[in-house]
């Protein structure tokens, strides 16, 4: 097991390193970082001064090697834009995104899995159709639209929830629903399909023939097997939520890491973008690893493979 | 972007759904304001955004103040000033002024500030605002001289704008990052809370001196960063915001029709224009080397329609490579009426009877840029439309690889033609025409101390630029301010949100 973990860890570092190198190169191709830093009002002389000041006149590989060397020690440098250490800047923003991501995926799982199970139990029933409608609506509706509709109803009309900001838990209710609803359809449909598949299998028929209760059949025999691909999907969705909650963070002015990444790319704030890419890719890798472990626990056959 | 059709439609839905629920925060004497953009650093020398300018004017003072209505220069931290020679300005400083931390203001502060910001090694973000100063010298506690590198008549204008006075003792210790987190100035408002990128709280400076900015009447200003304009409007309707600005024209129009808020519109110094590669940097064979092609471009575009249909408000058609109110920006120049037939004739004369195809670049206001390309297409100039990030386009521009581009320039709100025309026509990396005659005229205008000489030579340069049709100037921009009826506020053309002039109705 230790060998397995070490092997995965080595791969994780390799993947993160590759991702960061590619993104580093792409950032340099996307435009002159000195011009972006200098801003719209700067003259040519300002841009040249900044180019020398930040060392953009040196070869890209040298700049990357320097950055990587410091990043390994946890020093991500100073944000060009905010003039603050990137590590503390990200720590502050990441907490918002983490709360949002965990709440979002919890909301998705807590609504999608039961709905998927119920829909599979009664295929083509009213509840099945309603669940499929919800799923289609969730995928078709842009997040910013849904967010604004919630704001109109709950902030403006009813006055129950704050429209934006991060001052307390009520601020996270609507963003959680929007983000969670975005991930929900895929999870629900996968649960439903998995359950339908499993429920028609021989061993379920056998279990029923042996007189097992319907609850036991559903949860002990069917769901445990049907949920395996859902775990993998949820891990990917969680990774997506951390990096891709840009729209939700923007609409609700949450100032999280996703929005920071988006804005930092536009500003060519290289140290911030690089650190965020590295951290997000690490999250993806960790979640994938955790989902593998969880799947191995759910399905003993996977342990031997 | 905020101007997209879909978002606008949604915003309109929000407007309709939200009608009738606003309430003001007059009771707590607080105006809640939204900024769209995250401010990198409150320290005014280390940001280059419009939001930074707004905070700079609220928290700090300059030696001089320009009345935004009359454009008259008045003493602020200085009570009097005079030119000793072409490169030396002497100031008598106001006595009895203290910074927000209690530090008294005197000549040492001016000397420290000027010497600090003028030193390139300290990395002030917008070098042009400060790099004309060489050093400062203390004559006595309340008399100081600023030495310029070269003759620079626009010095007074710059000293009335971006050059703020900082407390020497505090700044020496805190530096830009400390000043960014705990700003200290002499201005009408002091900063009581800073959460970088998210939130600023200002409180009226009770001990504010007798400045031409005026004493604030509203006690607290709470500024939050809310990137999405639709969310800003939702907050305005739900009562947690009192004032938003830079509202897109179509939304402002709808809000105005609802008669629930005050919608004020004011022009800004930002000018939109097309730059054509008259020098042939992008391609020695480029059609834009031919004056008839450049004139054709100028005749092809219906500027009046663009202004009335897209920009609206107080925007106006501009024919000069500078904003009309700027000193030296002579308006008596060649104007090219909208005449597509004439444009086609000129193109035919230039050897392009069937038109030609060109790359067309833009970096902001895609809707304006696309409308312009439609006019060009109509006379036969087919455009390969390329929308780029500002930094990427700027790089291409500096390398001279752009045949025609839609650009904008805001002159940092400096009311002097040098802030625009001299920026782009003095053979710098962004000069696409490289006309020696224009350069010579601008050199004289930029360094002469006699205002009449300056006016004469700016006029010559501007007239030649218009005659040669190096650019196709288009229009000036405007800003929409939307606020609750309880607030009294009149915006100014320099696009500075002035909290000191806000009142409760």
C-alpha cells in the first residue's frame, strides 16, 4: 500500500509540474506581461522599466526554474498586482472557495443521489420525469442566470438572504445552491443509470428471491455498486468546483480563488496564476486519489487490481 | 463582458422584478458604494486604475487643486506658487495642516514625497505622472522648491492631479505595502478599514483644513468590490448599495425610465479613435500609407449615429487627437463628414476600386468596434476582426504590426493636450505615423512656458494630424452614475467620484 501511495505521489508531482510548465509557457504567449502590469495608461518607457524591474527580459526557462525552485519551499513570490505575498493572498481566498466547493458538492450529492435512486426505482413515473426535467434544467440554465434569479427572489423580493459578500453563512446559501445545482444533473443521471443497470442484474434478482427486504436490496446490494462511478465523478466535479466557481464567485462577489485566478490571468499576474494552477491541479490529483481509495473500499475487486 | 446582450436582458429582468423596494442608509450617515474592479493597492502611486484615482482624491491632497467646473487652479496644500525659472517651481505651504495620524504637514513631507516618487528605482506605477520631477528642496519649514528635469509647463496640471503629498515619517517606515493597508493622508476622508480587493471604509476627516475640495458632509463611505454589474443593481434595489457608477448606457437608460433613482451622466476625457499605419510599419505596401485611404476611412464612419445609438449620454463626436476641454486642443480642424460615396471614390482613386481586406484590432468595447467595422465593410474595406487582450494588442502595436486598430485614451484626467497628442505622435513605440513636422511642433509646445506659444504649436500639430488623417478620431466616452434620490451629487467631466460634494437630500 505504501508503495502504491508513493508511486501515486510521484506521479502527482510530475503531473503538477508538467501542468505548471505548460501554463507558464502559455501565459508568456498570451501577451506581454510587462504591458499588462503597466496598465492601460502607461507609456512605452513605463513598460520597458517594468520589464527590467520584474526580470521579464530574461529567458523564459530561467524565470520558470527560479519560480519552481522557490515554489518547492512554499514561497510563491509576491503578487505583481496586489504587492502581497501570493501564499497569504491565496490562503485567504482559497478558504472561501473551499467552503463553497464542499457545500456545493454536498448539496449536489445530497439531492442527486436520493433523486437518482428514487427515479430508478420508478422508471418513467412522474417522479422520474420530474427528476429528469430538473436535470435537464440544471444543465441548460447558465449559472449567472440562475444566480440572478435567486438574488431577485431571495434578496430583493423576500429580503431573506444577502445578495453578495462573505460576511456570514447566509452569504453562502445561494452560491451553494447555484454551484451544487450545476453539478447535480450529471451525478443524478449517473446514479439513476447505475441503479437501473444494477437493479436488473441477476444478483439483485437472487437477493430478492432469497427474501431480502427491499431496503436491504436497494442500499446494501444495489446502491453500493451503482455508486462507484458516482464517486469518481464527484471527485472530478469537486475539482471543477474549486477551479471553476468563477461565475458564481463573480455574481455573488465572493472573492474566492476561482475569481482570483480568472482576474489574475487578465492582469498577467504570473506568480498568482502559477501558484493557483499548481494548487488546483494538486487538488484534482488528491481528489482523484481519494476517490480511488473510496472505490477500492466500496468494491473489494478493485483492491486486487 | 457586462455589455453582452444576454446579461443586459437578464439585468432588465432584474430591474422589472425588483421595482419598488429601495431604502436609503441616511440614518447611519453612510453612503454604500460599489467598485467593479479590485484595486491592487490603495497607495495612489502604486495603482493605475480609475478607482484608485477616486480614493486618492478622497484620502490625500495635492499642493494645487483644479476646480473641475471652471478649470481654475487653486491652492490646496500650497497657498501660493511661482515659477522661479523654466525648471523650478516654488511653493508656499499651508500651515496648521495635519495628517490623519496626527503628523504635522510641512516642507519635509513635500521634499520626501517628491524625492521618493521621482526616483525611478522606487517603481511608481505610472511613471509619466512623476518622471518630469527631478527633486525637491526645502527652503524653510513652509517653503519648498520642486526642480524639474526639463521645462514642463503641464507641471501645475499634474501637481493638481496625481501627485499626492505623503507623510514623510510614516511613509519612510510603512512603505507602499503599509500605506496600502493603512493609508494616511491629509485628505477630506480617512481610511478606517481596508480588506485588500474587497472592501474600503472611509470616515470624514473632522479636522480637514480649509481646502477648495470642501469639507465632507456625509460621514461614512463604505466601498465594496462587486464585479458583476447585475449584482450591483440587485444590491441597489435591495437597499444595501446607495450608489453605483460606470453603469452601461442601456441599463442606465432603463433605470432612468423607472424614476426610482437619480441617473446622472457626465462626459469623461476618454476618447475613442482609429489608428492607421500611415508609416507602413506593419507592411511597406499597406494601403493606409496612402492619405486617400485614410481619408476614406474617416469619411466612411457615421460618428453621430455611433454616439446617439451606442454611447449616448454626454458623449460627443471628437475630431481631434485630444479631448476638447484639454488645454491646447484646438477644435478648428478638418472634419470628415459621413459620406460613404466619397469614401468609395477616394479608395478608387487610391487604386482600390473594389476595396481591400485588412486586419482590424480592438481590445475593449467590442460592440463599438464591430459597428465601426460594419461601416468600413460598407465602403469596401473588408475587416478581419481581431479582439485581443489589452497587453497582447499593446505588444503588437509597439512592434508596429497593426494596420488599423480601435483604441481609447483617458489622459489620466489631465486637462492638457500633451497628455494625449504628445503621447502618441512623438515617434514613440506607439506612434503609427512618425511625422517629423508634427514631432517638431509638439517638441516646442511641450517645452514652451508661454501658454500662447504652446497653444499655437499644439494647434499646428493637431491641424496637421487631422489634415493628414493619421487617425480617425471618433467620440468621447461618458460615465453613468446611478444613486438613490436621497443623495445629492453632480458628477464632473474628469470622472472622479467626489465624496466631498455629496450631500443628503
